[in-house]
């Protein structure tokens, strides 16, 4: 009996559902994002992992990105973003907006 698995796998992989090379990592320590400026490829979905190294919960918040993500202290969260047009998109930590600030640059 001949397996259809290889053909199905090739079809699945060709949709782009698995491969995701537009990834970025962001960390939070002492209520500051590092790096404060992250770069993603424009017009391509992005995956951003936020690691909160603080004791307190923080919320990644960006009005221009229309994204909010709450991440508990000493844990990580994954954000999957829609394709972004080229530009600058500011973000902040909702609970410490005076110090937790940054920008996403889609290019």
C-alpha cells in the first residue's frame, strides 16, 4: 500500500503554515523592554515572544498595532501579529508606561 503522507506533507508545507521566519524576542526587566526597538519584516505575519523577568505582571499594549497581551511575572507569552505595513509602531507596558516603552519597526 502506497502512503499519501509525503504528498500531504508537501502540500501542507507549501502553504506556509509551518515555516515562520519572521520572529522576534522581547524581554522585560525592571519595567523596561529590551530591546526597546524591534524589527520585523513588513507585509509578513510575525511572531513575537515576550519574556517577563519582573516579579509583577505586565501588559504589552500598542494602540497602533491593536494588540494587548498580559504576561505574568517570570513567564512568557507569544504574540502572533498580522502582516504590518512598513512603518513605526510604538508600544508600552500598560502597568508601567513611564518606563516600559518601545517601538516596532516594520521594514
